[in-house]
C-alpha cells in the first residue's frame, strides 16, 4: 500500500471518529468512537512500520498540552488527503 493510501485511510477514519464522538447517541459517541480511535491508531502504526525512513511521531502539544498524545508526521513532503486537504510538512 502506498503512503498516501494509508494517509487517506487515516484521514477518513479520523473524520468519522470526530463525528461519532460528537453524536448524542451513546452507541456512537462511546462504542463506535472508541473503535474508530483504535483503528486510526492501528493504521498510524502501520504507516510508521511501512515507511520508517519517512514517518516520525511528534507530541501533539497543541491539542494535548500534557504530551500524552502523538501525531504522525511525514518528514519534508506534504501529504494530500483524498479530499485535497494538504497536511503540511513538519521538520524535526
């Protein structure tokens, strides 16, 4: 699987997770949201394993100031998701 294919999958799962966790239904905002979050994490790990020379983790201090959450970064190249969103490159 190509890097952008995995990234597109992660982006789609992330969007579904955000919608599910905001839903008033407990089946969606708890059960489904947790499953989507775990699936996203699994694909992020797959991305890292498949492209260890290009992908790295960065603490997500913007959203989690305690440093408990990491985001996946792709060195010096932008990642474009399936809907055209550009994920800007982040250097070291």
